[in-house]
């Protein structure tokens, strides 16, 4: 996430480029400190650094978060922006939507914040009059919608940079806070942070691989061991089509004794996937298109039983 000092630099150069020496004078920081901060902003895709003689010139990029930040500075210069648009505030603002109320559980799942940190952050933003509360649910007040846009654009940009370092042909299919799901056309060995998921994990469960030629990876800043619940939800996130739904239901049926219902429900809430439909099929209730008939489900299930032994 952005730090207050990094945002101070962005706000200082948003209207005009400046040298590191000039920034050090304005912000009362050492040249060494400003150099370190600008190096981080360069990695985050928010500035460019060029040389003119012996001077380094810092210029904001034309990325979406920078363009939105410029609007915010124009309209909200009276607010302590370097305190509001940094750290955990940034995470929460990316999830809070104008006039859309969400409960604390949803916010916890989507921000990845500890419970105590979430409530501290809610209180921080409430002190600036930015949050509305109703029936234990929270929303961003509409007049601050630009803060949501900036936060979401910033997080999306950071995910994009990480994804492109992993594979130049990557396409992000779902973007969260310090986590995302991407698709690439060339297989790459998984790492501690990038793990095969979704349809690309079906072979581990001896299900026919669908979506050949595309490999799906889940990235998390933290090292995470994916479970079958993760694979099921990620599959539906990347390809909510009749065929994928069918195979996902069959996978859930095969491992129904191992399934953690609470985790599936939580993941469904986090990824905006309809998990209740999955449970209906496990209990013998079918749905209309794009969902399969029970006959299709049982035909494939019993066919796979021969493979599973």
C-alpha cells in the first residue's frame, strides 16, 4: 500500500514535475530519503524518473490512479489526503462503495484485514465523515466516490504490475487486495505466491481438463495452500459457463464429505459467487439454464466413478 510520504510526493508533483532536490526542500526530507521514496513509487508505476544534467526529474505517470488523484487534490485539498489515501484506509476504500451497504463480515473477507484493524480503519474514515452506517452495515458517502475509484485503480495497477512480471501474456480475471487470479497461455511452474487453480487444478482430481491451452493461477502476497474449496470457487470465478458449472458440481459431489461448507460460503461471499446453487445440487435440487440438469450431473458423476475407482 501507499505510505503517507509517498502520497506527499505524488501530491507535490501532480501539477508539475520536480527534481529530487526540490522535493526534499518542500517536504523537509533528506535527498537520500526522497530518492528511496521515489524508487518505490517508480516500482509502483506511479512516476517516471529522468535525468537532466545532474538532476533527476520526477514526473507522474498518466495511469488511472494518478489522473483520479489529480481530481481529488483539486476537489478535496482541505482534507488530510496523505492520511486518508494510505495504508489500511486504502484497502477499505477500495471495497467500500458509494451508497452500497456491506456488513462487517463482507468487508473482513474482501479487505483481508484482521477484525481489530478493520474496525480501527472504519473509525478513522468515519472521523472524516466519509462513512455512513445503517443496521450494522457500512457504505461510502457518495460525495467521496473518487476516493473509492482511486483506491481501486491503485490496487488494480499493483496487481497488473505483479502479473506482468510473472508472465507477459497474463490477463487478470479477478482482482482483489494483494491477490488476484490470472490466465496465461504458456505453462509456468508454480511458486510460493503463484499457484495453479481453477480449471487448471482439475487434473489433480482426475477430472478431464477443460479449457486446454489456458492456465489459471492464483496469486497471493502471503503463501497460501489452496484447498478444494478454493479450486471450486476459483473455477466459477474464471469461467461461469454451463460446462464449468457441471464439472464443478461433480467435483463437489465427489468430495462432499470433505467440503467445508462455511469456507465455501465465505469464499462465495468474497468472490461474489452463488454458492447456494451448489448446495442445492448436492441435495438433489436442480436449477434452470445455465445450470445443468440432475441427469447431466449424475451421468458425468457415475462416469467419473469408474476413473476414480
